[in-house]
């Protein structure tokens, strides 16, 4: 019998484990991770947001990054960059607005909306900033770029139909 070892060779304790078991621990863990990963992919495929034909959606930012013209970039949580928790996008009215529950009431219009090959493109200009949204109709995944002279902010998030 040998001492029990973890996947990376660390000793897990003085407990005696029958020969052959420890060499299979890593293999067992890997199989379980693969099964778990496959299950998560299947679940995400089933629960993906279908925004095909949706004119009004609610979107939330998950990750953000700010970059300066000198090449310095920083990751930030959205609220550190004054990005609202949720925005409502109305492609018919061409508006982006914070929700009624938001601490600040903000709204802007965008000049262009196009739906091409399963993607929704929104573009606009406000207060010296240009912004562009790309939203995948099949998954609801959102990528946003906002830029002004010497600064850009990139945001990743997700959208769903407001008619939940």
C-alpha cells in the first residue's frame, strides 16, 4: 500500500490506500471533468437565448476592459466604469435606456441598426463617444465597444428578451 497522493503528486494524508487506486485518481477526476463539461455545454445550448425577431431586449454587462492610447489596459468590473447593471435596447425605437430600478436614469439613441447573418449591429455617437454593439441572435451574447479620443472601453455581456 502507498500513501494517498493528489493529482499533482501532493501527499493528501497518511491514510493507507490500496496499490493501483492512487494512479487512477487523476484519470477518474479527468473523466468526471469531461462529463461535467459536456453536460454544461448541453445545458447552455438548451438555455441559449434566441433573440431572432426580438425588438426589445434587456442586457447586462459581465466583463469590461478600459484601454488608453499609451497602450495601458485594465480589466474592471462594469460598475467601476459607471456601466449600468442593466440596459434595455429597443431596436424599433433605436434607444438604449437604463431600467426603471436603476439609480441613474440614462437614455440615448443610436443611428444605425442592422441584422445580418444572425447578428444584431447597433451604432451611435453621443457626447464625443462612438459606440458599437454586436449581439448574437442565437445566444444573446453581447460585445460592446465605446471609444473617444485616447480611450476605449470594451464590454462583454448577455441579452435576453424583455418579455421573459
